C-alpha cells in the first residue's frame, strides 16, 4: 500500500546503487526525496529548501559523515537518520550525540528503513498521515517572544503588540528555521511566486519596524541578496 506522505527526505549517499535502493523504497511509500552524492551538494541545497528528514551515509568523499550530521543539525531542525557500514559503537554514539535521531547499519532491509523513517517523522509530527503536529506555541528570540496561537509579540520591556495574520505567519516561518536562508516562496508558502509580487517584502518591512532598533540596518531579519531572508537569532521554544 502506498502511503500518501508529504515529507521531503534528502539522501546523502555516494554509492549510487544504495542511493537508488533507498530512493525507490521512499518513493514506493509516497515520500518525496532528493539524492546527493556528497556533502557539498546537500549543504548547497539546504540554503534553498530544508527537508523533513536527512538520511546520511558516514563514508562520504568530501566530508566525514559525523561532521556533516553536526553541520546539518546546526543549520536546521530536521530529522536525521544515519545509514552506514560503520557499526562501531563509538561511531554510533558520536552520530547520535551530534544530532542523529536513529542509526542503521548496512546491509539493511528497506521495509525496516521505512519504518524508522516513519518513526522519526511521527515523533516530529511531520509528513505522516494521522500524526499530531508538534504543538509549539511560545518562541523567544533576541529578547523578544511570540505567542504563536495568539499572534502576540512581546518586547523585551514587556510591551505587547498584536500582529496581523500575514505578519505572524512570516515570523513563524523564520522562527521554525533560524539561521537559514528562506526564499520568498518559502516565506509566502507559495510556489512559482511572481517576481513582481512584493507582498513578502512589505510584511518583512513591517516586522522590522516592530523589533529592529534600526530597520534600515537590520540585525535580526537579514536580507541575503539574490537568495532571500534569514533570521539571525537563536530561537528557544517554551
């Protein structure tokens, strides 16, 4: 039975046959996926779109896989499954402590791999039909806080401002993915956005006027020219 999952999975594996096997298994169960033969490729891709989960091999040609796991965990909050031929306990411990959610040693059974992928996504509430989404309501950043359920922005001095729905949605997108470049399409939740559509720029300008000390020289929401925008602040969910 094909599962109509909406999760996007990145496969980072330099063995073409293994990568093809993993991709076929994921697609058979309805997952979207993209494959990369090295660390550099997936790190470039993360600049434009963040997946729900990464499957990472440790024996990559251009970077140690454990270092890649740590780098992906630093850049984004996605699930992480390590798929490798290295079965040593020290590798397992380092990978899991570095940001991995699970660890599978080759050779592997495709159905077990799918079960582990589902388990990770279910715990995160992403891409699995019937799974309850993570209920994260309050976010703190740069001395500010946002009540996502009430669209209430609270300043460091306690002053409260009620955000419009559109502004709150954009800010929530940033808070979900701090220190990541987000395209205008990602922030709007739309594909094939017209280059003439400047509504996202207007929303970001309004947000900057609310919490930037100098909206003309923003320190929190930064413009990455030619790519999009980025929230340059640590985020804590409480």
